[in-house]
C-alpha cells in the first residue's frame, strides 16, 4: 500500500516543465535530430505554412524510444533487475527493446499476431524476447499484464504512463524551439501518450498553441471518450493504421487530454493510402499509416495562413504492406485503372484499340483477352485493358477517346 502511494505521489509530479526539461536532456542520448521540414507541397495544397516533424527518421523508426528511454532512466536498479515487459503493436516495442539494450536489461514484448513481420524482427534484433498474442493491442496488453504478474517483471505501459508521456512530450520542446510562433500542432492518437505529452508541454510553453489530435475513423477511442466525458472502450477497431488500433485510451492520461487537446480529427483509411503516395513522391520519405494520420488531416484543418506542424510519428512499414499501399494509392488517384471493351473477332482489332490508347497517351500495363465471352462474331472478344494515366482528368480523356471510336468502354475493378 505504501509503495502504491509513493508511486501515485511520484506520478503527480510528472508533466511539469522541470520534468519535460529533464526528459529533453535524457532522450538526447538516444535520439536523432529530427529538424522540421518545410513542405511546399502541403503548404500549397492547404494555404498554410506546413512543417513536418519527421520522427520516422529516429534510429528505431519512431518517436517511441523517447518515452521508453526516459522511463528506463527513472526506474530503480531493483525494478530494472526484474526484467521489463510491455505490449505494443510495434514501435513502443522497439523503443523498450532498444532502451533495455542500452541499460543491459532483459525485455519481453507482447505483440499482436497481426504485427508486421518487420516490426517483430526489428524488436528481436535489439535482444528482446517477443511473444505474439491476440489480434489487437488491447488483447496483447492483457497478456503482458498476466506475464508481469506471473514472473514479476516491471511493466512499462506504452501510453497510459505519465513518465512515458513526459518523454514523448520532448517533441513539443523541439518544435517550439525551432518554430517559436507555431500556431497548430497535429499529433496522432492511439492510446494518447504522445498527445498527452505534446499537448501538455505545448500549452505550458505557449497556451495559444492549438494542439489537434488525429485518429483513424475505425479506431477513434479518444474521440468517443471525450464525447462521453469518460474513458470509453470501442467494441471493435478496424483500420490499416495498426500502430493506433487501440480500443481503450489511457485512464491516467485522459484528464490531460481533456484539458489540453483542442479538437480531434478522424481520418479514413483511404486518405492514409493517398497520403503515403504524397509523402513518397513529394518528400521521398516512407511513413507508416499511423504516422500519416496528421498528413491526411491537413485538408480537414479549416484554417488559412497558419504555421502548422504535422508530427510524422513513425516509419516502420514492411515492404509487402508498402507495395500494397502504393498500388491502392495509384488506383484511388486514377493513376492506374482498367476498362473492358468488346472487339470483333478479326485480325488487327487489338492493334487498333492499342493505338487509340497510345494516341491518348495512356500507358498499357496489362491486357486480358477472352475469346469466349460471346458467340456473336461482331463482339466476340472481351479485352480488359489495365493502363497508367496522369490522374482523373487524363483517365476521362482516354475513356472519351475509346468512346469516340465506338468501343463503349466500361471501367472495371483493377487487379494488378
């Protein structure tokens, strides 16, 4: 009981300016400088001055090493010696594993079975033991608590921990030092640790700064909790942003979110897909889906002429997911599409239709030829053409060119 009271007392001392300053010095030992990147592309698109905070460029690929390492620095030798355990969809896992390696401490990480293989392997590479359990973070977390109880490990919560949140908040210190007149900071929200640290410190430094949280529409646990005025649990989560697929936000940090977050924007998965394409093509950076929440939210921010910082929280995306997201993004942007046309079954027709596409500057990627679609010799062959275009306007031009030549093109689902 005395220990619990001491821990509660210590927790109440967190999230102060002194602690944030202390954490900022501590995390410098393990973080890369992530200076703000001015984005001409997003600034032009939104009418604001948009800056990116590229935490995807951290050594572990995400901001999570900040909170994990700072938490580690505050633990007693006794608690470290017990070994550490945590639950994570990937980035906190790597942060804890790396921090444990720095301190020579044993770490066990429970990760959902849906965690991308790259995140699992990277976590193992820092010397941690990985246990795969459950379909979502919340199930993995419950398992981690069980193992902590069974083996006496010291549990480090990925977000519902004020010490961890203080470490994450060091991002705000760097933003304000580099851009003192920042108007808006956009921060991703999963369980709320990053948003707690960033919003609390931002308000301490300048109460006029607006801090906007961004959640996946399919995992908006913080938005629902704020609406209800208490921590709520979603029945299910469904989003490609695996790092923010959380059913229940943190209860310890919730009062700070209520006080310091000015608004929450939710983003659909399709918006994340095209945001990935925008980042790769315009900034040559790989940012994972959760890290792209703030980028996708820029167009929902109903302001003009403001200095806006979007925190890119991580970049740990496996190659298979990456290729799938690129493909889907090209389709959503009408840069790749497929049409079906019916041709007479006679020589030269394939060449003729290809010529129409070529004259309209379409680039054929794939042809599928079906001679058994009809017994009518005048429309006996179905040709599905998958092609590349410059975008929606160019796609329409190609369709009109085919229509003009009498092909009656029908847009069909693309399979590439």
